[in-house]
């Protein structure tokens, strides 16, 4: 049964006259989940040896990420590095290459390297069979990661969240399973080019609960063509029935080369207003249901079990990425392999990856140098976009100065717009600022990153 959404605190909504104003700020510009984005990466000449890159790097709290670039279908909104299907035993050859890369990377790290977190992403990691997932876990553990002792997050789709796959993940230590549902409405799912039936989604959710993985996350999308406040409420209520420990609410984006790209680009104040309204409704509905907002997208159930300390800090600690779509972070360089969205380009990159030798994987291929300026931007972004905000002492202790000295123009602008509160030693987004996270984040992109991303989009 669909329930009505509670009364909400209104956010300023753009109207047509405001849209014509030079002061209009589109709220949905870029989802900043990592900085800089891989479209700012460029081929490295010469290619640095991983052993040199990791020499002298802190390695006592690394994050390990394994990327599986396969899906059963590409959703209409997806601009991730992934391909549909894996013919001719491609998954086997991919895992072979993953083992070779793991050997090369392991040789570049200190014998005392320690992993604080692990994650399998994609694509869809559960596209792999149960036996292949066992092998994926073996590769992760060959790096020195104790999957049963650290938080392990895995992404899945309803159709691939089968009982045998989930049993493997649960037995190997998975603590979090993120299920990409997007909508419980079959018509909306088709509109997002996400062919699925609600009955199949519900069956998958039951299998996840039966597997007794500690944290279930459900991803939902707002802004789908034909979606109304009532249908959005119905999806939220359907998700809440399962009492997920986490819920992520994503605004729909239409990206180049995706299935929905025919909608066209450019500012769309009416659609912006619609998405802001749905965000507001979803936020208030989850808060009323006992969830705590952690960021614009993330909501955690207030009584969810504590999984213990997680001492990985995304602003400062290093990341080891394995797989052709994974990125790795040192203090001086973020690096990966080539990135693409187009079908032919993605397939070519995967083919190159599976042909790689142990020696081929000993050097970084593409990347972005992390100057002091870029490190400051990344730290501020990844801190202030969290609901908890950024303590000024953290910034000062790392960079030896106040963020206002480096980003005074941006911080004043955000305050003037009503996006930012300065509460003593804390910089924290207001309710309005949290709603405008996808406009605030891109304003901190460096000129160099902006130019590189624009150049990529222009090709």
C-alpha cells in the first residue's frame, strides 16, 4: 500500500523566470564521488613503476578495490566502465589477468602493507558465477586482505543476487551488499532502460536477507521519466519494508553515450525543480522513518548495528585498485587504465587488459598528478560533502593553514548562497547546501581538471 509522504521543509525551487537569470545555479552538475574524475586522467609518459610510486607511502590502512566490468544489461542512465556480456570465456581470462596484476602490485608494496577495507564493484561483480566469486575472493586475499576481518562491500543487481552467489559472499566475509534496485515500479524501470519486474526484485531482497549479510543497501533513483511524488513514495515504502541498513537516493543524470542521452543536455530548470522536490520528499520520508542522513545521497538506519571501527580515511589513505576499471591512489598520483563509455572502446580496453603480462602491470598507465593544490581540493570536497562536515583542525594539521586562505572565494560564495555554516571549528553544509551538493562540488574542480574533463567530453 502506498502511503503519503509527510509534510516537508521547503527548499527554494527554480522557476522559469529564475532560470533566465544569470544568478541561476543548476543543482545537478556533477556527482563528485571521487576527485579528480577519471576523464581528467591522461596517458603517463614515461610510465612510472609501481614500486617507485608506493615507496615511502603509508601502507598501514589501505583500501582494496576489485573491479569486475561485466553486466547482464547496460542501464539507460549508466556511464560506468562496463560491457554487456562476456563471450568466449572472457570472465575466466579476465580473472587470469586480475591474478597477474595482483602479483605485480603485491610485489610493489611493502610486506607489512595492511588493508582496512575491501570492496568489489563494477559493472556487476555478481555477474560472475559462485565459483568465479570464490576465485575473486582468493585474489583479494592474495594481496594480504583478510576479508573476514575487514569491512567488505559488494555491489549486485537483482537478477544476479542468486542464493549460491550470496552464500559465497557471506561465507567469505561480505559485510555489506548493495543492491541496485533504482525503482520498484516496473514502468519506471523500463523508462530507465532497467528491465526488471518488482516480483524479481522482492525475491532478490529476500535472498539477501536470508544470506544474513550484516548491511543491506538499496539504491533508488529519482527523476525518472513519468515518476511522480506518489510513485516515488511507493518505491520508498517498498524499500523500507525490508528495513535496509542503508539507502542511497540518486538523482537521475543523463550522460553522453548512455541509453538516455537522447534526452539532450543543457540546463533544464523544470526538471531540476522536479528532482529537487523528489529529493526533499525522499529525504524527509527517510528521516521520519528513523534514518540518519550522512550525505546528499546516503541514509543510514538509526538503529543499524555497529560493524566496529573503520579506520580508513578517504581523504588521506591510499587505495589499491585491481581490474581495468579500478583506480589507485598514492599521495602524488592517482592512476588507472584507459577509461571509456562507448561500447567499442570499452571492449578494446578490456581486451588489452586480459592480454597484459605480469611485467605490463608493473607500471601505471594513465593518471593525474596530485599536486598540493589538488590534494587540498580533494580533502575539502570529500569532507564538506559529508553531513558531519569538516573540522578546521583536520585541514590545518594536514596543510598547515586555514582553508579560507586557499578557498576563501568559494567558501564566501557558498555562505552567501546559504549553503554553508561556519560553526566554530567546523565547516558544515546547511540543509540547502546538502541539496545542492552536486553544484557545490564541481566549483572546487581545479582549472586543470576542468580543462581535461572538457577535452575528454569534446572527443
